[in-house]
C-alpha cells in the first residue's frame, strides 16, 4: 500500500522535504523573489509555496522531478518576456524551468517585479472603480428619491428602484454587468425611442441585455449630466407606474 503524501505546514517544510538538488534550487528562487519584492508574505497554498503582496498571490513556486515551476503567467507577462521565456516550456499559465540548468536569477527577479507592478496597478484600479461606483450610485439614488413612493432593493445582484415596494421596476443600476464595462443605469424608454437614442448618442446609450428587447435603454452614467438623467428617470417612473393593459378575452 502506498504511503499517504506528507502534508506540509509551512513553505520551509515544503522546500526541506525535496531532494537536495531540488531544495537548493528552490531556496535560490525563493531568495531571489524576496529580494526583488521586499516585504512579501510567504506561505502554502494547494500544498506549494505562495508569495503574497498585500494579501494577493504574487507568485506560486513548486518543485517537481525534472523541473520547477512559477505561476500564474498571464498573456501580458508572456508578451513582456517573450524572448527570455522562449527556451522554457509554458503550460496552462505556468513556466517550467529544467532542474539541470542554471537558475535564471535576473529573469525570475524581473518576473517578480512585473507581477508586483501588475498587482499594485490592479488594486489601484479597484479602489478608483469603487469610488466611481459609489459616486454614480449616490447620484442615481438622489434623483430616484425625488419620485413619489420609490422603493429600492437589490434584485439580481443590482440596486433596483421600484415605483412602490416590490412593484414596477423603473431603474436598475449596473456596474460592469457580465464584464461588459458599463457603469450605467437601465431604464424603460418611450415606445420606439430606443433606437433613436442609441443612434443619436451611441457613446451614452446602448441596448442592455434581458430588458433591451422590451425597449429599455442603458445609459452610461459618467457620460450624461444630471438634468438629462433626471428627465430619463422621471419618464421611466411614469412608464412603470402606468396600469398594465389587460389582454382581451
């Protein structure tokens, strides 16, 4: 019966558990990464070494029989280091370095710094994005609050505004819905006006999914002023508050 694999508790234990030749290489790569990006947290994830920058995974390091691996490797990193990575095997976001070759210290160092720059920029974008989202949502709320008997709740993961409690949706706030990149509001438009709005200002208006076939329009919030937005919201409230016509028997 095969012995169960040992479960490591720390990065040091993981490295110490490897054969001497693998262990020495992993120690060299480990030291290089720490030198390139000071202050990294080090631990284990999926039973391999992980280096974290401000809580986010910077790089993973693993040692195997014939190679050691670094990942994640995105398309931007591959493009940046295309020439340097040419001699190495790339597979599913992983760089495989042969154990029988000298550790490319300078390349590992540059990869670590590149990943650190990428993570820092992404964190900054998220912070900026949250601020923009909160600003636009507060703006929409203020306008919607001017309509009679308005109720708001989260519906399908988005702040949604009703003519009255749980009845008559007239506005939905969307932030990068399905990674489409829109910071927008969806509202019903007067019959026949959807195409006209989009044709007149395609940088402001778009046809949203799901409700678009029913004549709704998407409005890019950063690209419309308060006065025009209030006109759309008021008209949407009026459309949603009208009694629904009953089909004739």
